[in-house]
C-alpha cells in the first residue's frame, strides 16, 4: 500500500516538471519529504511472546560501566517491550531479540546498536562498526551476581540445572 503512495508522489513530482537550476534537487527533496509521511513506523510493531518474555528480564535504570560511562535504560511507555537506551549523546530505541544462549539481547537495527546483558555484566556494541561502546556495565543485581561468582565455585554445566539468579 505504501508503495502505491510513493509511486503516486513520484508521478506527481515528475508531472510538475520543475524547471530551474536546482530543479532536480528540489524534486528529490519533494518526493523524499512527502513519501516519508507514508513510511510505516518501525517501532509500532507488536512483539511476539518470546520477545516479551525477554523484555521482562531487562535490567532498567542507571547502569554504571567502566571508564566512567553510564547507560540509562527506560521502558518505552508507548511500545510494550521496547526500551530507550541512552549513553551520553547516543540514544537508541531497542527491542528484545530472543537468543539460544539465554543472554538478554536488545537491538536497534537502524542505528546498529546492540545491548548484551549477562547475569554478571552487560555491554553496548556498535554492530555496524564491530566495536564496544561500553563494557563492564553492571546493575545492582549484576554486581551481586558478580560478587557471588567470585566467592563461590564455578557452576559445572554437567551437574544439572543452573541455580536461579535474581533478574532485577
């Protein structure tokens, strides 16, 4: 349906035959500006049950990272299961992505941001550049898990199910 609107706008722009030195640039601006009105909101999508289950496990609030970085994660009040992740001047609209490993993963595919949350720490990655933006990020619950890991023996996967850990 949106392609029909875009085609109509393109035809209308071509029919106007803008004739001046910057005509082509003006026509491109006209088509791009008007067609963006008809692009669906990518954040208005409903998440499936698996993604919503992942969203319930996300640590929110102020999360302190190494090198003085701070990440703030707040639930998006208008889109269930989505979050706004902010670090300094960077702001991302992230959604949960189920993973086979059990790690909590939030992604903003347009910006290339990925938040990876493990039991004891989290990190923010720029997947487009393949770089870490923030590492060793810990919520209060993750600090407790990290301390317990230092004090207790490592868990052996062959011994059975893993002990439960507080999520928030």
